[in-house]
């Protein structure tokens, strides 16, 4: 049985994102003692990668995803989801 054609495009996009890595998960996997930026870090890393801003990407300590424009909406959604964790850690740690 063939899969519907409309499932191919979202599946391909999901595969590209999982291969290139999510900016949010990359930045949140850093040790806390290094004082890396946390709040909306995936979006900030994607935007820095789109601007080719090497100084900001060095500050995060991780390499940006291969397709930052494609990763941007997913990083924004995940960053909003983890705000309850990142804001208190940024304020009180």
C-alpha cells in the first residue's frame, strides 16, 4: 500500500531537522556552570547563524544547525515550551 503523497513533504522536513540538529536542544545540553545564554537560545542561535554572526555563535559554545531557517519555527516552539525552566535558571543560577 502506498503512503499518501502529502505525507512525503512533512516527513522529509522532519528528517532534515533531525539530521541537522535542533538549536534549542544543542544549547540546553551545555553544562550550566559555563553561563551560556539560555532564554530563547535556539531562536537566538538560529538568527545568529542566518546573519553569519560568528561572535554570537561562539558565545553559545555549539555549532548552529545546518539549516537554521528551517529549524527556526521548531526552535521557537521548543524554546517557548521550556521557558519555565530557562527563565528561573537564567535568573537564579
